[in-house]
């Protein structure tokens, strides 16, 4: 089969950069940490973008201290 003249194969496509959780969703610039809040058991961090001047809250899941505390409670209860 002969390929059409406009069809070209890419020999060496560039890989995509890895996704960063600290990249600003609006402009893509890296954000800096403003506050880290773990008092409720969730690891929630507030990031600020220098370019957009906006703040974004990112939830990274359950905080490590909460997981360790729950594991110690289960072990001591036996």
C-alpha cells in the first residue's frame, strides 16, 4: 500500500514532561508552598502562583501522622 504524500511518520517524538502537582492550573508556572494544614488528618497544602497571584489548595490524601496513629491504636488494642 502506498501512503499519501501528506502523511509523515514521526521518527523520534519528544516525550511529554512529567505532570507536576505544583504546576499552576491557570498558567502552568511552578507554585510555592504557603501553608501546610494537617490538623484534621488530611495533608492539605496551599500553594501560591507568583505569576497569576492566585492560591490553590491541593489535597495529598491522609497525613502520615494519622496513618501511624491509627496503626498504633490497632496494635495496642490487641
